[in-house]
C-alpha cells in the first residue's frame, strides 16, 4: 500500500490494527497470506518457532520475483533452528560491540571526507548521492574486508545498483563481491599469507579461514550471505540517513533542541527508526504448525506477513504514535525485528546514523531544504522505503 507522504503510513494500517489485526491479504502473484499489524502480536510471532523462515518450503510467500530468487540460496536469514543460529554465528564476530565501536574512526573519516567534498562544491547538493549512499557502502565494505584501494569501486557499484535498481547493476555488484572473495581465497591459500594478518582481514577472510577452508560452510552459501549482508546493511541505512535528515528539517523545533544538546542524537536515532520504518515488513514467514491468534487459526502452510511499520505506530505501545518526538521514552520499536532473527547489523546502523547526524548538524548549522520534496523524489514503490534525492542548502 502506498504511503501518502514521506512521514505517513497508509490509513488502512491503523484500520487493520484496530479492527482486523489478523486478516487475509493478497500478494501480487495472487497468493493469500495472513497480515499481522499489532505490535504485541508481531513481537510474539517473531520469537515463535511455529513460524518458519525457511524459504525453500513449498508455498513460502515471496513478495516479488527478486526475493523469490532467495528461495534457492542457503543463507541464515532463511533458516530455522538449529541451522539458523549455527550459520548466523559464523558471520557475527564483526558485529559485536567492541568491533563495531572500533569502526567509529573510519565512519567519522568517511563522513568528514564526503562533507568536505559537498561543502567545497557549494550548495545546493543532493544529500542522497553526496552522503547517504557513500557512507553506508564504504562502512559495509570495511566490515567485509574489501581492500582500501577497492573501496571506491565498491561505492560506485553500490550507488549504481541502488540508483538504477536493474539486474545489470546488481549483477555487477555481485560479481565484485565474488572477485574480492576469490582474491582473498587465493591469498589465504598462498604459503606466504600469515595465519592471522595484522589488524584482521575482515569478514570475508575470517569466514573463509574459519569455516569454508575446514569444510563447515560451502563457498556459494558464504558468497550469497556476504552479498545479502552487503545489500541489507547498505540500502536500509542509506534511506534512514536521507529520510532522517528530511524528518528533522521538517520538525525545526526538535532540530533546534538537538543542536543545543547533541547528547539527544542517540535518542533521536531511535525515534527516527520507529517513526520512519523504512523496512515496511518485520518479517515474511510460513506457518510450520497451526497458530491461534486473536480468534483466527493460521494453518500450517499459510504465509504470514508481519507488518512492522504498523506495529511501530501502535498506540498500545507508543503514546501519540503518529507524532515524531525525540523526547519520547525509548520504546521497543521493530525496526530491527525481534527474537532470533533480529538484525545482525543493528549496532552498525546506529553508529552510522549517530555519526552522520552529529557531524552534519555541527558542521552545517543552516542546513535546510533547497526545494520542496516532490513525489518523483520519493521511492514509494520500493519494499524498502526511501528517497531518490534530497536537495539541501546551508
């Protein structure tokens, strides 16, 4: 369902949440699923083992042809226990608190360099291409262990894939990841390559060394998972940066409060995550067993879509939920999901958003829109909601 504006959700979400919190919906291919819209129910189902994430199951509800391709790819996002946790742990080390905090100087350098370039070119500027796209691409590249001299190429390919959204762009990006992975594998097999390279070798090198080489993970599954992590970590944060800035500019009194007290930035990030819900869905699942929910029986084999955006505006959890309020008490928003499949990169996203907003507001105190947002600048049709461009001045 199309959003009415960058800050609003379809009116039908609230209507469903109040009067039909578990209801039938039809996907584009004509298949029927159950749509769940209340925060309490979504959170409970995200931790319910009776819902399966296994995309290879017959009848799994794919939203479009693009996501249907994931049905043949074995990545931990599409696994159930115990395989899910086993494979998730293989890719977890780079997202632990200490490792994420160690990323801060790199993220800060990326933000500073791109802001330097933007300021040097002078206003107006498109914040999406000048800052929101490059910083997440470079950050996830650093996490993966893309060599420094190849990061600019990764940034170019990532921006191209997200801007044009065609199969050609995504294939070029996937081929790049495969090339980096092959190079790292060749280096690991070289007798001159140290067992533990100084400073580490990123996720790609570590997973190759610890899991692929001993035969615990097949190379194709590793490559597919790396690509999924790259896209998930890149696109969502890109949209959050541009939409977050737009939201703050549209709420000048709260923007002023943040300028006066930068300690409000982490709280602002959480409210932006709740309010914007760039990921419309908390999860898409298939029932492995019958589930009784609010007088409705979800039968084994039924598809289930958990509407996280509706849950993040649930008045049972968030007071006056349609209002953007950086002073709101922290709630349990669903931006990163919940339970065993909660977002593996949540700490990284929070770090990037905090550094970007803090630096941007400090360096450009007069930041404002250069022109009114028009419908063609908003990506209303994407599963991950975002802006195509955001013209700003200062």
